C-alpha cells in the first residue's frame, strides 16, 4: 500500500485533503504511516471522515505521529486523559465539559513553547448545523509568493513569543502558577522555518503571543508579523465545514487556523483536541 492507493479529494485551493473511506486505526498496520505522512506533507491538512474512536484510540492515533503535549491549562483536559483537551460549550450537571473560548482568532499552535506543536488533531463529536467552522491558511503557499529579496530579509529574523502575554490578553482571572510560568519562558523562533522531514521552507508566524522580532533593529517586528499574517489569511485560506466524526490532522509548521463563531445558546459543539510535540524550529540561515 502506498500514497497512490489512498484516495484523496482536494478540499481547498491552498491546502486540505479529504480521505473518505479509511479507518485511521489501520494506519501503522496495513496502511503505512509513512504513506499517510507523505499525504499530510503534501496537503498540510487531512480530514478523515466518519471515524469511530474512543478517547484512548484518539490518543493511540496521536502517538503514531509523536509524543502528545499536554496543555498548560489542565482544567480543560478530558477526565483521565491529560493529553486530550475538550473544546465545547456544553454544560452538564452544572459542569462545563470543556473550554468554550479556545481557538478563536488566527494562530498556529503553541508558538510560545520551546518545542511548539508539530501536529494538531481535532475530532468532532458534536458539531453545530451552521457556524463553528474551522478556517486554515497556508503560510507555505504565502511564502512561496514572496519575492527573493523579501525572503532573504526574513530568513535571519526570529519572532519572540510569550505565553504570559497571551494568557493575560484573554482576561484570565487566575494568575498562572509558578509551575505554569516555569514551563513557559519567553522563546524566539525563526520567521522562516525549515520542515525537518521535507526540507520545505515557509513562514512561521503567530500574532497573539508575539512580543517582537529579533535580528534587525530597524524593523518594526510586530508590524512585520502582522502584515505577513494578514497577507496569508486573506489569500491562502480554506474553510472546513465540520461533519460529525471528522478527524482532522494538520502540520502546524506551515499553517494557521482559527475557530469561527456559532450560536452557543442553541447549538452544541464538542471537539477533542490533541497536540504532538515538535522539534525545536529549524531556521533557514
Ligand atoms: C483550536 O484552535 O485549537 C480549535 C479550533 C476549533 O475549535 O475550530
């Protein structure tokens, strides 16, 4: 079995592939992981339809791609599963099942970590009939369109990221604990990142936790990141309209994403999320 034997339908002009008839529990068995990873690198985002997974099976799928990274905010983990974050507006017996605010606003995952997420996996257990889509945008495709001078200007630069800044911007009431602070010192990552497996170069950007850019004192770093960010999301986007039991996996090294609003009073949304820890980002210079 090779990549040619897996039927993929393109989802968006810039990224995204749908695999309609493959049970992900076969991956690593009769479906080689390498074939699926090759498709993931080609499409950046894969959607496996109609998956029937327990929480443990979701975790087993995640582990095929590397070590799961438990989120800093453990209050939103699925009970008994510290590596699974619950995103939901559902309240049962007075207890919120998950985080209803998470994921809104364009971002790539965990830039504030020294080893940010390589992959993110979302599993849609309940999805609203309208709204609640997830948007994606390719920073690879955006980078490919920059002229050589601009690419050369970006290559030596690093974005600086702060989890504290992100946390405080969200009006969180409880201060981070000493342990949470210790896990999240400020970090700097190359603005042009090289994929460790394919060698592909692309922009690696985040805005909400960005506290500046290092490498060129003449550059207004925040303005630069903001401009590149806007260019990417305006021009290289795909909108994922969820179906129940969609399993999405994407490569964060070259993609941004955001949740979109839905009527939280009328509709239920329940998504499980896992993250796979990536490498220390590799620069192009
Ligand atoms: C996320 O950004 O982690 C979640 C996106 C979504 O809920 O659509």
